[in-house]
């Protein structure tokens, strides 16, 4: 399949008081693996359950309890790596990340620091038609999630909900290739789209199943090119700060923009940036210090003694690769090629796998451009207006396809089709049966149309003379005939008959 051609977007430039600055961004996205059970236990992962109801003895770290790896979670991580065109490591290993926190019963988190299951990959981040940034993915490792501390149920006490404890996460770490706040948000959006196509993460950020830690640093304009030319010598870049637990595209953009400006102001004032972890306050639209940035040695990582190294067969990886679905970039290129649509329209239709599936059902055996126009403008427009998802659409793909068939056969006009769309949306039913029962078919009998034209012309001799002198006025007659026939006359036939009677070539 032919790939679409792209150029890279220019980096965002911040004008300081003394110099022009660029922002350099890397993201660590935590994506919850789509699995009914946890990474090392059989406890449920169902969202919204009563606090502490999805907790096994393993999750609660009861004495003598040992973790048992969930093979499906490993498969989901491999699928994700393949979907990001990444290297799959046949040997990986789990490590203990040691720290104390009330919602971490074990006193450590089982993760993969030194030997992750997935190596380097890439994501093409679309900014606009023909413009995209290729962002390198450094690694993906799997780890268990911690619980959740609840601070707003009592003025004097905090509570702990362990339902999330032990849920499988994929930590997807990018290289510092992102060059602006908008790119960062689009990177997360594109990653979420790919994960949803793969069915490896539902991407519901509002439920916490996908969240991002954003690393931000600034450097003088032109410095980043030296960094890339140096084979990624990080000493060339500025000191980075990490903004934790971002769960909104809009907040990601706002936090990066504020943090970049904060760092620029400090540097231009003669200060230095402390490497630290910060939080974003969306109410005040600012970041604030949380703690100094930890390093790996602070967590005293060591190989997890309860789990053997994870060794997988290449044949198993190959079988997973063979079952991968068509991914967004490939589907988008195919839509442009097969249906002759614009790259923008293809991007809209492939933004969500359910949208793409709906469209292809409508377009099957029909005019692709017409199908795209109706799905994007009429269907998506109405869904957005009423805040419905494609799964909640009152009109099925089969019903919408039936409307298009009636247009193609000439049974209804475009105007009547919109009236029919409204009826099917509100009442349901088979489009062809509705048209027949309600007498909505357009008039194609040229004799009946000619009679209507003659009647309008006889009643407006002055307009006839004017139209003969100025042919562009013929459109007035088309409107009058359509009005006289209740909008049912075939517009093409009306136009041809009127032009013939007026002697217009």
C-alpha cells in the first residue's frame, strides 16, 4: 500500500526577553492493559467497583502469597509493541522498585527497568494534512499499578482503595522528539487511537486507564539540532522537569506551555532549573513543585526474586503479528487511495475504529465520496449535536446505506434525502418503505415536470423575457418549479427543461 507523504512541522518558538527558545518534550504514558484480571492475580479489573472489593490476597501482600504472571497481559504488551513497529525482546525480566506509600501494600512495585519486553518503535503524529512528526518510542515495559489514596471523604483522615493495586500497566516511554504543546497532545491522541485499534487499552483518560507524565525542558533556538547530531547527548539540552499524572489533552497543552515559560523566565533572570517532579493545577493554570526528581538508585531496584525471567518464542510473536488489525495510518492511506477522498476526510473517518467500520459498511458497493460526505457531515454532525457516540447512533450503517441507494437510483433528491434522514433518525424504519408509504419519491416523469414548468412560465412572462436576456436568472424558475412540486421534481430534469424552453445553450 502506498504511504502518504509527510513533512515535519516546525518547532514552537517561545520569544523570551533576551533570546528565542524552543521546548523539548518527552512523555511517559501509563496505559492500563485491557484485561479482565490483574497482572499477577486473578482479581477483577472492573472499573467502578466498591472500594477494596477487587483485591486478592496477592494484591494485599498477605504473607506467603506469590505473584503468577498473566500471559494475556504479556500478549497485549507484545501486540502494542508490534503496533508501534517496535522491537520485541524475547528475553525480559521483572524488577522490584522499592518505595513506601500507603496505597502500596508490598512496599515495592514490580516493574521492568533493565530488561523491558518492548524496545524501540515509532509513532507518526499527525498535525495537519501532509504534516506529521515522527516520534521515536524508546521502550515499553509492563508493571503493576498502585492503589489510590482518597483524601476528600473525611476532614481528618485519608482512606486507601486497593482496587487498582496490581492492575497491569504498559509504560510507553518516548524519546525527547516532541517540539511543542500541541504536538504533545496529538502524540497522546495518536497513541490512544493506536491502542484502541489494537484493543490493548481502552484509553479512557477520565477513568484513569491512560495518563501521562510529561518531561519538559527548554533550550535556545537551534540547540535541539545539535542534540540530535550528537547522537542524543542530553548534556546539550536544558534541565528537565517532570509533570505527573496528566489525564487530559487540554491540560497537557496548558501545563507544557506554562512550564516552558516558567523555565525561560528563571533562566533569563540568571537562575537555574532544578530537576524535579511537579504537579499541574488546572484551576490556577500553573505547575508547582511536588518533590525533587528521583533517580533509579533512589528506588533500590533489584531483580524480583519471586518471578523467573520472561522468555518468549519468536513463533509466538509471529502469530500475534499475523493477527494484528489494519492500523490507523494504513487505513487512512487506503481510504485516500480506494475512495478518492481527501486526507483530511480520511483522518476524520479513521480517528476511531468504530467510525471507520461504520463508514466502510455504508460505502460498500456505493460511491465512496458520497458515503464519506453523508457520514461526516450529516451523521457526525448530528451525533456531535446530540452528544452521541457512533455506537449510540439511532441510524444504523445499513439504514444510511439505504438512503444513499435511493439517491443513486433517482428515487429521491438530496433535499428529500435529508428529510428522510430526519425521519429515520427519530422514528427508525426501512428508508425504502418510508419513501413508498409517504409518497416521497421524486417526480421523474418529464411530462409532469414540463407541465409544471409551463405553468410557472405562463404566470411570469416578465421573468421569462428577463431570463432570455440574462440566462443566469433561469435558476429562479428552477426554485419555483421545485416549490410547485413540493420539492419532488428531479432537479436535473427541471433544469434541462427550463433551459430548453428559454433557448439557453
